[in-house]
C-alpha cells in the first residue's frame, strides 16, 4: 500500500533563476533609460508634418515617429505577404 504525504496547503515559492534576474535588471535599465530620455528631451519644439504643424515636447515627436514607423512597417509587411499569396498560382 502506497502512502503519500498529506498536502500542507502551501505552494512553493517560484525559484529566482539567473534568467529571471537578467529580465528584471534589463527591465529596470529600460525604465531608467526611458525616464532619462523623457527628462533630457522635454523642451518644447515646433514639429512640421506634411499638412500641419504643432508645438509639442521633443520626446512626444520621437514617440509619434516611432509609432507611425512601426504601424507603416507592419502594414507594409502585411501588404507584401498578402501580395505574395495573390501571385501564387492555385494548387492543382
């Protein structure tokens, strides 16, 4: 007859591996970098777009450029993937 230990109801604490510590440290460094970036680029500047211009903080202009570049990159990749599928002949 096999006996098992009764459960104490406690869950084991997760192990903090080297990989976990590296992720935490990298995350902290990224947060510090972002805060420094915002502080060092907080001056107000005039930003000219194609059809209009605005006056905003420099870091906001960088953020808008980053987001627009990412959206356009994703859209272009999706279009190229969709276009490549359209060019293939149907399977026989």
